[in-house]
């Protein structure tokens, strides 16, 4: 079996080991060429593949693009927000933005109807994307099932440029539903170049790297267009509030951006912390930051200022700050965020309706 299954449960483990195993370069090599973004500064976006080609195009005033997909897996939560934050960064850089809704993949690999996929994409994803700041007027958005004849044609042609051994060694099997989904994803990743070749970056978790690697092979071998091999960046996954994996099927593991303030605060109160068992021990040893899911929520999403986050880290890890005090900071921030976001989400409804009914 392959070391990473892009259709399996996300539990990556040692990121440094995955970087070594799959030839992913550290993002720190290119950090000075990227915008000042907290995900990059804090090592949440930690690696890349071929990003220098993308940045060269930007710096030389040439066209460049970013592509990502929406997998309609359930409610939109803070684990999903990490990708949206990256989309906004690339949009600010001036990249052409392409977003696909992976309804064919959901049908083939998750037993979800096209109708259910469409409903989830609209209600749980696009409305939240707009509320977070995405400008839909500057986005090429489409459902895979409605991608157009040229798009579907190319997804079939791409099969010619892969071998059975490549597919099985990368994915573990050549099950028809999965391979159809994979070929469709290659067409998604290369779609920004269908009109004219241009460097394109795809922000992903390491679990999706198999698709990136094989798309780069297709781009290299395909002779009917002079595609650039797509670049990619890699972000860490937020862990669940109870520790372990964050799963859309376990509401206790995440905070949804549509959760009520009251429910969000309850989830924070019940979250796993790195505090010690007794007050005396906590004051002596301090908290284990690496095992604290509330601090992770603050670091990924709720604290913008690095100096404030570092102050919290020092006070908490030294034992000066208690777990209850950390949770109170998180509850105050989540209330502020959700009230503002959910108002923006309501305002986004008409914009999204216009987009999907074009």
C-alpha cells in the first residue's frame, strides 16, 4: 500500500519524514518572496514543490494562477479555513483563481449524489468563502460535472500518459471509481492552463500530494499543450478538539463556522489541553503546548498578532497562565469571530446564488 492515501482518513504523522520521503522542499527557502502571512510565518504552511516557478512568473509580470478544489464532505469548519486563508493570500498576490467543486469525486469515492454535493458546496462552502473575503467576481468556479466538453475530453486523454505501475504504486490500486476521480483532478489542476500555459500553484495537505505528483507527470508527457508542471504548497492539518483527527463526522472534534457562539464555547470548554493534572504541578511544570488543542486553534486562526501569541505561549508553557484562562481567551475570540462572520455569511447568500445560477 502507498504511504499516503488521498481518499483515506487524514493522519499524517511526521511532516519532516513525509517531506524527505516525497521530495517536498521547505517553504522557508522561499519565505522572503511570499507575502507576510501568518500561516507561513508560523510554519503552518511548511513545504512546497516547484513554487519558485510560480514566484518567478509573478516577479517578472507574467500570468500566474492558483487552483484548488472543494470536497463536499460535510459542514465547513476551522480545519477547512486554512485553505481559504491561502486562497486569499494568492488572490492578493494577483493570481488568477480557479475553484472546482468535486462533485464527481464525491459521487465516485464518497457515495454522495450530485444533488447533495451541490447543496453542500453552496450552503457550507461558497457562502463561507465569500464571508471570509473571497471575491467571486475574480474566480473561475465550476462543478466537475459541469466542467465542459474540453475539460472532460482532456481528463480522458491524460490516461494515456500514465502507466499501470505508476498508478498502483501511487494509489495502491486502480479501482475504476478512484482512477476516474484522479484523472478528473488532473484536469482540474491543469484547467487554468487550458487557454494558455502559465505557472499554477495548488495549496494542499500532504494527503493530496499523490495527485500533485502524477499531474506533474501528465504535464511533462502531454504533447498537445505546453503545460507548466503545477506547483504546490503544503499545510499542516489542525487536529481535533479532543486530540487526534478532526473529522466532519464527529461534531465534537471541530468548531463549524455556522456553530452558535454557545455551542462553540462548550466545545472549547471540553477540548483537550496541555495543562497539568493539579494546580501545583501546572505551576511547576507549565503546560505542554504541543498537546494543547485550544492553543492550536488560537495559533491557526484566532490570534493575528505574533507577539500576542508568543506572550500567551510563554505564560502558558511556564505555568503562569492556567488552562481555564487560555480557554477564556479562545472563547472571547471565537465569539467575536463568529458574530462578525455569520453576519457576513448572510450577506453572501445573494452573491453565491447569482454565481451558481449563471
